[in-house]
C-alpha cells in the first residue's frame, strides 16, 4: 500500500483523519488528539475528505484562539464550540447522503 498522507490513518480498512490539537488550545479543546472517521475505504475519496476535515478542524482551532485573544471566558466550552461540535457530527453522518439531505442536516446546527 502507498504511504498515507501525514494526517491520515486507517483501521480495518476505513480511513481516519488524525490531527494533534495545538498545545496552546488543548486544555480549552479538552483533548490533545482529534480522530475523525472519513467514512470511506477508498483512498482517493479519503484524501479529498481529509482535506475538508483538516480545514474544518484548523478553523475551529483558529476560532478558539480568536476567542482567547478577545478575552472571552473559555474555562468551559461556550455555546459556539458546542454548536461547532454538533455541526461536525451532522456533517460526518451526512457524508453518504445526497446534497439536499446534507444541507438539511447541517442547517439544523447553524449559528444564529
């Protein structure tokens, strides 16, 4: 098998995104390592999904840093972080669904 991209791993043939949480925000994020299923056994599809998942997680990390700089109280997860977590879950479960179904599910957790 070809060498996998840096942030990708596999378990039982299914590909996963594996990203270390930056040390400056790990205490706020609540963990040091994030592992998310890419929900595919196809390497080409996994690479595409890895790129999207990496960007999503990096954006979450940037939001946390921005909140820190703004001086927000981050002792406990705020509602925006919780909504972001629910959006991630909805997206993961909607990957196999068609675009209309994905839009409907992702819209359930939109920020207002």
